[in-house]
């Protein structure tokens, strides 16, 4: 592609390019690692790396925007370490630092290797979507056929075409190399994609890519660069991200375990009041869960259901209730139909120093598609709910002690 043509992005084209890159910054690595079941620690830290880079997309080019992309480059350098064991995934991961360097240079306003901003921005998009995302999807098909290596070869050849245009061979030679790379990449994606809808979409978008690459060498009609970003770029990114979401949510979900402790006051009276609010479900009600007024106090064997709205019932069974002079415990598990599989143990404790604490232990894994989609933020949502429960107990008015009676099944 001609260097001048590559930089002829109109305002809508730049908006589309930044939208694609921004979505990739936030989603493509967490979804890719989640679909592979790898790098859970890196996924949890990813917002800290990607967030500043997304902010950089909103700023004018300059050293401030460039510095905000440095944490993202560091995160992208860590991904190949996590995925180093298998050749295809290692190659896919190696595309991320290339994308991050292109983004950093474009945002900093640096013409890296003499490339203009358009080339650098499109490099970031290409190596995120075709380099990392699409190659991971090929890995996830589980195929061992020879043609699974066509797509990575195509990605590499397209990159070589960019570089060839900066050599004495000239831009036209670079255009020819890019056309060859686009053809190999297209063939690899067409052969690898099994889903009919995604295959049809790949045929459409990659045909546009082939026509555009050929149009740089031959006098044939093709879309201009802005329309290529708004069609080929946006549709490819949407297809890859959607496919990664589907692959991720279909994986067996891992168990997660968390413990939280909050000081909620001091003294016997606060302990008794908090215990009553816990066992009488008042804590849950005031924290935002809907528990019907006729629900009996917690007792071993009791089956009840709460809801957070939107018609989502969460049936539970109380496994254990303990009332001791310095400790009140309610332990329940999720029943079929709940958003999660697992159990929660709530403990109100009166310490020797007269401090009253709420301690919560949660072991869970998402069951329904809705919560699988929000998997990375589920611990944050749980933490916020437990913090809300602690605030409720901290302010709970004095009430009559709860009399725990055997539950009637």
C-alpha cells in the first residue's frame, strides 16, 4: 500500500480506527487468555495496563499520550511469556508487542522507521485482530492440519510488506509483498473458520482486503482507506471478539475462592444486632437483595430464594447455622437455577477486644451465560456486595434477637 494512501484517513476513518483499537486494548487479551484458560493473574491486572492506553486514544498526539501507552506495552510483553509453550499461540502472542509499539509510536507522534501515523495506527489494529485474535481462534479449533499455519505466515508476510516499502526495493515491491501476504492470510482464515456465519463474514471482509491490496498494484476498483477501516476493520474486529467471547464462555469455568473481613462496630449489643440482621435476612434485604417478608429466619435445611431484579431468582439452601456467645454463622449453598455454583459462609464475630467483625468466605464459579460474560469483574461485584452488607450491619438498628427454629422442608 502506498505510504501516502495509507495516511489518507479522514476523520470518520480515524474514529473507526480508534474504536477498533480501543476495543482490542480492553478486551482481546483478557478474552484470548480466558478462552485458553491461561494467565488468570495477568487477566486480573489487565485493566491497569489497558486503561491508560485507552485514555491516550482520547488525547492529542504527544509525549503524554505516548507515556500512557507504556504500561500496555509492558503487559503485551508479558503475554508471550505466558503463551510460550505452543508454537502457534506463541506466534500470536508475539504479535501483541508489535501492535503495542505501533500504538505507542502513533500516540507519541513519532514516525517510527519513517512510517507515518496512518501506517502505525493500522499496524496496531492489524496485529491485534489478525495477528493475535484470529490466530488464537485457529488454535482453539484444535486442528492439526498443515493449513493452520497459513494465517500466521500471511500475517508475517503482510508485516514484511510494510518494511519492504522502506527498503531500496521501493514501495511497489512492498505493495506486491503485502498482496501476497493478504492472499495467504485470507486462505488461512477461510480454511480455519468452521462456523458458517463467521466463514461468510470472513469471505466478505477478506475479499475487501484482497481487493484493496490488489488495488495498490493493479488498476482495479477498491474501497478507499477510510471505508476499509469502517467495513473490513470494524467487521473483522467484531467477528474476532465475538468468537473469542463464545470460546471463553464455553470453557469449563474455574472455581474461585475469596475471603473478606470488615469491622462493623464494638460491643455485645452490636454483635447481637448484627447477628439478628444476618439470620433474619435483613442484612440481605438492606444490601439490595430481594427476600420476601415471609421468608423464615435462617435454619439448617431451609430453602429460600433471593433476587437482584431482572427476573433472576437465586435459590439457596442453608447448610449450617451456629449461635454461640461470640460467634454467629450462616452457611448456605447455591441450588440449581442459581447464577453461580458454590457456597457462602457469613460469620459475625465478637473478639476478645470487644470488636465486632463480619467475615465472609465465598467459593463460586459462574454457571449462567450472563455471569460468565462478566467473569473478570465478578470478584469486584462480590466485594462491593459484601462491603454493602458490612455497611448495613454497621448501621443496623437494635432489634429483637432471632429465634432459630428447625426448618420445615
